């Protein structure tokens, strides 16, 4: 065994975990670890604001499935990570956030740049640690990665006092963790899975409702086999988009507040709802008492027992890892020949849903309009990328247009802030994604409001030559706020109009390229040119403020209250 | 709202209590009583017993979230279980020569102990479930209570379960 400082132990432990990239920002209390970092092979991305570091780590984690790592200093540095950590917690994203802390002798003394980040992040981390003794450090980092990436993934914070980073001890990285209070259930109960298959067989209108858990569990192939093998239609939550290929006829797209008429009508009529890695969020269910009113049986597969029967009472809960549970389910399904007799019934049900879709498609074609429409932007984006790209979005109307209209063919292609709804997520998440997958095309779709939160990370993208293409759907308004004010606040637009900078000049000032598109005729050619331009590019596309995300179920409303354009 | 006595076995480490009570505080739930102690047989773990009131389905959710906390090893909600519950109270009661005999008879009826005697007050130790403790307070209140301190409830499941869940629930609902 070698004698190492705490700072060296951090770096050795990160290397042992296979960490190749760290997002961070140095400062007083973390300097010993930054000093040790300089001697390692780990790549460091210097961000411009700590929140950016966390979203980059989230983008990295969503694309790779590995934990994203963040390294920041104490006090303001640590506190600036909180929004990102809460975002990762809501969207089950594995992170290990290492924060410097004032020396142990100063803790609680209102020392310079002191904050109780462990106390602050207790409700928004999966777990967090204050390291008081360098002898515990290796074990704690091992546990942090284990907790972050197993079970339902989530962020783990390790608060590291400066004197602990400087103290020395003999170091050997532990081989395994022993946590008697943490044993995620991986294998689903076989009798429950059997019951679920019974319920599906009995049903005439089964519907798969899939969320982000399918992607975290890498269970898209199993989902595909189950859905296509039986012919059961699939609707995805915002976080589930990409788990099932958009080009497949069984794919119904997003449900909920901005789901299509056909999809939400299917939810209203299903007699057997099969929820997989989804959590019955209020944006999905609307008014709980009116959600899936005809479902005689709700099956819920999830790794997190606390997600089950939280919002909606579930008839057949199955706690376990989705990939594992679906594999068992497929085995049962294949051995049961009687299921084949049900397929014609389910095909009729699928045809009925497609009929509803035809009755009220998402957006009607509007030819000959003089302005650029959101539909045109998404279609053009699809054309220019040939549909093969990772899209990171911010939060608002543009996010919903992407979710409704872009046909995601494979998992881990849409990075978006679903649970927390964090404006400013998109650009840094896109940077993190591009660093994780340099061979993929990465596009950030944002709005004029969202992009101005964390626009400083454009400097990071330029410094490291990160090739992200940023589309700004610019309507000089906080568009979604405006839409709610129009619909629910008597068109009283209280502080939602916004002056915006000249994004072309702004891009140039950062050392990036900027384009502006104002007329439909310019859209195709300029987009093509922008995407051909190497390095980070801002594309400012002007759309009218009257464009709305439709249809819409008012918050807390029922399906029957759906508003249409 | 039903009263829940919840026992939580946790790692005996700093910060764990804050995580546990934080789940209640975050939802605006008051904790009516709380006891925490190192386990005598295994000092690496600690047992928290707390009493709270709330709708059953929300407490079920809190229990699941308690189980999700990494340092929490086991959670038991005694709501549907026959238990022995005890708390202990020290109460300093005013007394004079005229009513000393009357107080003594109340104390012995409650199997309390006098643990301190002064010229104008005695301090009594009483142990029992919450109802017994409250009954004792009601009886000695006319004497004049100078000071009172109570522990939280501790609870244990009975070896033989007679009135299990359903009956108990019916009683509480009525």
C-alpha cells in the first residue's frame, strides 16, 4: 500500500472508477485536489458557472449511462451546483459531485466561503457525505459511485474539507461496497410477472406507458420485443422518448399535458395500462381521478418501490430492474401460446387508436404562411441531421415542440429537464453529450429565454472546440409563460415579454458563429450552412409569439378538457 | 388522522437523524414524539422511535422513502400491529400536609415512584402508555404541576398478535 494525500486519493479513486472527464471550477477549498488533478490523465473541462458543470455532467451521464463527475469549491461554488443536483435527482441521473469544504476545525464557524452543502442537498441527493477522516475517503468515493449508478440512479455529493484533502494515509481502493441499508431489488417477483401476463391476456385494450427508466435500464430491446411480439401500442413520457422507435406504427408518441388527441384518448380507453419505468407525474396524469378511468388493471414495473402507488393506485406492482423484469416477462409470454389468440383483438384496438390520430393530428399543415412555424423548424432539423442526432433542449414551448414532433429512433437521444424543468439545462447538457459522444451530431434546441440562462457556457464550448449546434426559437417572449397567461390569465402578459441580445453578434463575441433566420425561404439553406460550419454555432430563428403548443390539457385538468388550436 | 408509531433502525452515524426527520419536515408533518438510542446489543446501529399522525397512504409513502435512505436498515410502522408502548414522565407536583396522603394514593394507583421530595413539592416518575401518562397528569393537575418532562414513546410488537390490523383500524375509524 502507498501513502497518499486525500487529494491524491480522490484522483486515484476516480481513475479506479474509470472516470475520463471531470467538469469543474477550482477555488480555495478544493485547491489541493486540483493540484493532484494536474498530474493525472483525467480530462478537466473548465466551465464558466458551476451550474453548467452539473448539467454537462448530466448530459454526459445520460449519453453514456455512466456517472458524471463534478468538482467544485466550497460555499458559492457548491451552492451553484444545487439546481443541477436537484435536476439530476428528479430525472434519476447518476452524478458524483465533489465539493471542497473549509477545514474541519472551521466547520460551523462562518468561515470564508463556508456553506453546509450537505445540509442543503440532503433532500435533493440520493445520498451525501461529509468526509471527516481521510481514512474513510476511498470507501466513501467507492460507495458514492455505487449508489449513484445502481438501483434508481441519482446524484451523490461528497463534501471534502481542505485538511482532509491534505492529510495522508495508506490507501487501497476497496473492491466492493458493504451497505446493509441499500440493496436495490433487481429481479422481479416471478408470480407478480405471471399475474401481469394474465392481466394482459385478459385485456382487450392494453397500452404500454413507458418512461425514462427504460433507457436507464438499457431495456429498449426487451421493450421492442414485448411490444412488437404482442402488438401492443406504446406511449412514451417526455423522459421515455427514444425508448421505442418513432418510425414503428405501434409508437403513439408522448402522452399527457401536450400529448396528442389520439394518444390521450387511448389512455382514456385502455383497460390494462402497463407502466414501465414511469412515475405517473402530474404532467402525464392531469387530474388523478380522471386518469385512465377505464383501466381495470394497472401494472407498474419500477426499480423504486417508493414510486409505486404514489400517485395512482397500482393493481400489480413489480419492483425490479426493467431489463431483468422484461426478460422474465418475455420468457413467460413466449411459452404461452394462448396469447396469440388475443392478437387480432389488440390489432383492432391499435387500428382504433390510429383512427383517433387521423381524426385530430398533432399539427395541421399550414401552407403559404409568411412566417416560420415551429413545425418547419423541427422538420428542417430532421432533414439536415437525417434524423440521426442527440438533441438537448431547454424548458418551454420549444421543448414540447421537439418532444411532440422530432421522431427519436433510439434511446439516449433526447436530453431534457423533465422533472425539475430547469431553464438553462440545454446548452451545458449538449456540451456534456458531445464530449461523451464526439462522433454524434449534437443539437441544442432552446428558446430566447432559456438560452440566456447559462449562455456563458458558450465560452466553454469555444475553448474546448465542442461542436454543438444551438437552435434558438426566438419569439421575444417567455413563450410557455405567455401561452399560460393567454389561456388562463385573461391575456394579461405579466413580465413575459423579453428584450434579447443580437445572438449573431453575441456568438461572434464568444468566438463562435451565429446565423439569423427570419423568413421561411431562408430556413433550409441557412440551416444547412450553419450545420456545415465547424465548431459551436448559434442559429437564431425568429418565430411569431402567437405560435402555441397544442393540444393542451390545462394543469390539473382532465382529458375531456383538452384544448385544441 | 390515525396515529402512527414508527420504528426506524439506522446506522449509528452523524446526520442520519436529520435525514429521517427531514422526510417528515419536508412534507409539513409534525413529529409528536421522538426517541433515539444506540442499540445495546449492537452499537453500530441506533433505533429511532417516532410518533406522528397523518393519512395512512401518505405515511405509507413516507415509510417507503425512509427505506430509500441509504443509512436506514429497517422501518416498521406499528399501525397495524399489537404493541407494548411505554413512555416515562417526571412530574414535580406541589403538595402540602393536607393533601399529601391523597397524592400518595394516586401515585401508588399508577405504580409511580417518588424520586425526590422537597418541603412543598414531590417529583414523581410514572411509566406507561400515552393514555396512562395523560390520565396521571389530569389527576394531579389540581395539586399544581410545577414542572413536567416526558420521554417519547418506545414500542415493541407483542409476541402474540390478537387484535391485529383490521380491528385496530376499525377502532380508530369509529
